[in-house]
């Protein structure tokens, strides 16, 4: 490895350099913090050994600057003044390890071996991430829609904070993507991002999933587990579809939000975890509160910052770009980079109401790419509901009354200056129009 020593004692630098070189490594010396930073800017190092006390300087002060160096650089803090508080400060500052002076060649070799193992694990993680990216399209976050601009602006403001975030929007609008985006732009980005799907388990199993359980806590609990809260310590816990959280479990989550403490199922010992909560729902939580299905105090705790994601039908200017992005991805997967939508297919994509939002769009385009036999992706390759969207319902055609009503309301909404005006044209009150829009996906 290419190693750097930053220490103001010439004798220690020489001894350490000779020891490391005898192990087959290349070593550079620096007597001061500025000299060490200059060396890092001039060359690429695998690991830096930094003295805690550099004359009047502190080696800990170098950690932020060293952290901006290439991502493979690690830092080992050395000191003759070994103490728990300085070790904790070093690790919190981003140091990889901590060596109290004097140390032996065996201790030094152990640190180097651990760093090599960590580098190997990081390389493996990077490889796995690359494989995941190859299997899933990148998220298209560029937008021309004010509602999406507003949502992304809130993400930029709230991500660096510790505030709880509630993501609201229909199924398939990208709430999980936004949760991960907030995590990746937070101070916790290098810590775990843990997901709990609230509707997927019964109350008891969901409590165990969240907080863990002791051995024998319930039938089938043959061994103790830590739970997702413990797994996410230091990172972010994403509670997907929080509106489905069972009522008996809500006070326990509320308590955890308030003081970061909890007990595992079947255990009395109180534990703590430093976890940031991001929750998501497609339900009307205030309505659930009024109906007694959701605790009002829990809603207040979750809803420190609310971000509402617009549906795909409310993003008409974004849809063509997202569709082209997905088409290019799936075409690339099949080795057919020349695929393109026909004008009729584009018209169908534009007219469809997308009740499944981005998830439905992705599935529809993946299907069309697989079924297309040449470079043109047309109406015949799209799912039937989209193909029908290409031809608007007209009076006298073989269409249902529901289809006629949907088309008529869509056309009125397109030309009316406001929802109240649209309701007046249709001869219904605004609340009825609201319900019809929601039912028809307009």
C-alpha cells in the first residue's frame, strides 16, 4: 500500500517508516499537518497514520480535510496519551482506527490487515451496487412541474437536519425513492438505511420486526433477534405505509420517537437507538385520526416535515422524459438501443391517467420493449388500458357510460379556469367533482 505518516517526532517517523517498508509498503513522511495535507493533494494514499498531537496542532483537526481526499484513504490516529475520550473523538471524526504508543509491529500489522479487509468489503459493496444499478433504472429527478420542484426543494432543506419526515402521495409516486434520497443527502448517509413495510406483517410480528424479541417471546421465537431499529442505529429507518401500523403498536413507536428508547418483545430491559424516522403513506391520516384508527399525537411526531409527491397524471410535462428514460434503460438491457415510441404510443401514454403512477409506467414500458419485434414500440405493445387511452371515448361509439363520463370530465377540466368553474359547467357541486376526480383518477 501507499502509506503516509504525519508526526512531528523525527525518530518515530523513521522507526515507523522502516517497519512499514519492511512489510513491503511504500511510505511518505510529513512533519506537520499542512505538509501532510499537501502530500495527500499531490498523491493518492491508502492509509494515513496521524499523530494526535502535532506540536500545537491536533491531529483530529486534520480529519475533515483528509475525509475529502480520495475515498480509499483511511486514517489511523496515534498517541502516547491514550484515553477513551480521545479514541471516541477520533472515531467520531472519521478515523478508521486508533493506536496507543508504543505499539508493536504485530499491532501495526493487525491494523493494516483490518484495513485491507475493509477495502475488500467496500469494493464488494460497490460491485453489488453496480449490479443493482444495472438491474434497475436510475431515478429521473429532473422536472418541469412546480409541484415536483417544491418537493425537491423541501428535500434539500430537510435532508441535513434530524427532523422526522412524512412523505405523502399515491401508491407508486416514488415515496421510497424520496426517503432514500433524504438519507443519502443527510449526515447519516454512510450509516444504514433500513426499511420496514408496515402492512406486511401482523401486529405481534411487526413489533418484533421493529424492536426485536427475546427468545421464547412468542411461538416460533427460537432465538433472540435485534430488530430493524437496532439494525438502523446511527442511520435512517423508513416506515413504509405507516397508516397501516396497528393501533396497539402506535404508542410504542410514539415513545421511541420521543426519547429513542424501546424494549424488545418479551423483555423488560430498556434499550436505546439513534435512528432518524422517515415515514410514508398513501392514506388520509387526519381522516384516520378522526375515525380513531391513528393516534393524533403520533401523527404530530411523524409529521414534523411533510412532503407531498404529485401523481404522474399531475406531471404531464415530465411524463415524456421519464418514459424515454425507461425505454432507453430496458432497450439497453435487451441490447436494442434503437427502440423508439410511435406517435400513437406517445399519445396513449399522454392520455392515460396512470392510477399506478411511476410503478405502472415502468411495468408498461418494460412489457412493450419485450413484446416489440422491431425498433418501433406501438399501441399493440402497450397494455390494453393504455391502448384504449389512445382513442378518446365519443358518443355513439362502443364505449361504456363510465368511459364517456371520464372523457367528458377530462375535457371540461382541461378548459375550465378553475375547479369551481368546471363543477358549474358539469352541473355538480365542487365536492362531488372532487370525489369523481379521485375515483376516476383525473
